[in-house]
């Protein structure tokens, strides 16, 4: 080594390389984690089906949402975006997904959810951080639908990923009230 600048450059390059390798190994360890969340979604009450002026149908549902998402959290999890969607298939529009409820969970201690919610006609907070939305769409009469809970894992570093739990077997009323 001929000068102090070259020595400093060598030490900094080595330090950054070692730090990058450690970050890569740490992120890979997060990929080995296999969560086992427990999710239970139930429809407690189905309100009257109504026809709107624009041709859409709208219905209010009362849902029971129970989930234990603590196992999804790792050292690398910044937060979870969790939402429940009603999903159905129609020949005219194909796959449809309607978000009914959502929240953001920032701490593992808050990852246990036990809520009973009623979908609102307008977006309204039912509790700080929890929101409900209307179940509204084209030709909903008699439709079979699934309730699906999605959770988007937002890491501190690394890849963003989504997982879900599907609960099938629900049906909407066949007549308007």
C-alpha cells in the first residue's frame, strides 16, 4: 500500500462488502420462516339486498373475524396490511373481489384479531385503525361467494409478500327486499 488514501479505501470496501453479505444472509434467514396463522371468518347476519339507481346491488353483512397472525411476524416484519374480501365469479365480469374490512398491524402483540363488524354503506371507522366497506356490485342476487383474509407482509428489508386464508360456502339472498 502506497498511501493512506488507498489503505482507507481498502478498509471501507472490505467493511461494506462484509456488511452487505451479512444483510443478505440475514434476509435469507427470514425466508426460512414458515408461519402458521389461524383464521376464522363467519357471516353472522345477512341484511336485505337492495337495488341501487345505478343498477348495482348492495347488501350489509355482519361478520365475525377471528385471526391469530402472531406467527407471521419475524424480526424482519415492519407491519402487516390485513383485509377481508368477498370474492365471487360472474360470467359477465369474471372474478370479482370486494374489500369489506381492513387494518394495519404494526406490532406482534396486536396481531390477534377478534372483531364483529357490520359492513357500512359508507366508509366509517368502527374502531381506531379498523374500517368497513359496503358489499356492492352488479347482479349479486343468489351469488355464491368466499370470504378471504389477505395479509401483506411489509418487511424492514427484502421482498414484500402476500398470503391468504379462504373460507368458502356463502350465498347471498335471491330476492330484493
